[in-house]
C-alpha cells in the first residue's frame, strides 16, 4: 500500500502516526509547504516528506487529503493531470462535497469522503465513509485502511456533516467531559494526575461496557443507581443543571456552524 497524505497538519499527523502504528503502508509520502513540523517522520525508512504534492501523488496509490477546506480545490487543480486509475482519492475535508471534487477531477476517479478523528493516531478512530459511484469499487479498501486504525461505518453523504460533529468534533466534547470530571475529583481530594487517571479510565470503561454488551446506556445506569443512593442524586442534579440538554444543544450549534461554513 503506497499512501500519500496531502496536508500533514493536526489531522494528517494523526493519520500518519496511525498508519505507522498499524504498519499500514509500504511507503508513505507526507506533504506540507513548511516541513519543519514533520521532520520527525524522516527517521522512518519508508516515509518521504516533501512540499511537492505532484511527487507524492506520482509515487502513491492512496491519496489522503487533509488540508483546510479553502486549500483543497487548488490542490486538486494542481494534481488532476497526473491522476490515473490506480489512484484512490480519500478526502477528510469538512464540507467539501463529492460533486465539487468530481467537478475538478472527473466522475471516473475513485473518490471517497472520510471523517476520522484524531484518535486515529492511537488506532482508535471512529471513521465515517461514503463514496462516489466509481468509488464504490474501492470502499472496501478504504474500510480496510481505516479499520486498521479503529472502527469505520459507511454512511450516505448527506450525513457527513453530522458525522463530523459527532465523531471529529466529538473528541473535543469528550475531552471537556473528562476534564470536568477531573476537576470534580480534584475538589474531592485527589491530586491532578490521579484525578485525570480516574476520569479517563472510568470513561474508557463506560464505553467498553457498551461496546462489549451492546446494551443501551440506561441499562448500565440502572445497574449503578442504588435507590436513594449517591449516583441517582448526582445524575438528577446534573440533569436539573441541563447536562443532556447542553450536550444536545452544543451538537446542534456545531452542526449549524458547519452548514454556515459550507455556504460561506
Ligand atoms: N483536526 C481534526 O480533528 C479534524 C480535521 N478534519 C478536516 O481535516 C482538514 C485538516 O484539518 P487540520 O489538520 O485540523 O488542519 P491543519 O491546518 O492543522 O492542517 C492542514 C495542513 O495542510 C497544509 N497545507 C496547506 N496548503 C498546502 C498545500 N498547498 N500543499 C500541501 N499541504 C498544504 C498546512 O501546512 P503548510 O501551511 O505548512 O503547508 C497544514 O499543516 C480540514 O479540512 C478539517 O476540516 C476532519 C476531521 C478531524
Ligand atoms: O473544528 C473543525 O471545524 C474541524 C472539523 C472537525 C474537527 N475539526
């Protein structure tokens, strides 16, 4: 598997780490205009870093694009004349439609849209995928790539904005919940390091319980809430303060913002 990451910033670096972590490529090209931040990858024998997107495309089969939306059209224009049928284009770009990509590179090109998150760096991303008509022939390949670095789900393109909020922005939302729990633990007497350890492993355990049992969260909550006990006291106070409501409202606000960015 010869993979290029075009635009190796926050997400691109996370994907590069995930690919290295999972031995997911025979060769990897990483591109960026200013190479200083990614020089660290030069120590890997099968990784080339370059500012030349065309060189990366020429020497790779799987092209993962991870630039800011405003740079993407220009980059597709820059490389479109050297694309061949060996290439699979995988975009991670928020709000950039398959139709907009096809308008530049043509409908015959294999096009996949993906929405991973930064946990891909540790092999634990939730990645949503969709494709154009031609790309249906390569969607299983894309799933195989992302399944090595977590979990993937094929969804219709109309759900990509929602997937961005839940899975990509979701990492930041869960981080805030873990941080708030950590602050609570500190107030109850743990030192900061211990508090974070308690918060993050409990969070991990809660997700593992659901993943392994297939249960609804309330089934697991019922097992914890002793009648008249401390858990239901805490949960009800959180709901009086709007915990579920504020999370849902935040998710909707985030989704509204993507739609504004898209229109802009
Ligand atoms: N961050 C996240 O968690 C997620 C981000 N996304 C999407 O991924 C994309 C990238 O996001 P993010 O990584 O946060 O953004 P960053 O700004 O961190 O990374 C983008 C990178 O692209 C590089 N770049 C810009 N122009 C070019 C060019 N012409 N050729 C090659 N590289 C170029 C920039 O480096 P330089 O200026 O040196 O060239 C920069 O490092 C966005 O579209 C975002 O919507 C999707 C899911 C999650
Ligand atoms: O915040 C953003 O707009 C991008 C998309 C998802 C994660 N980061």
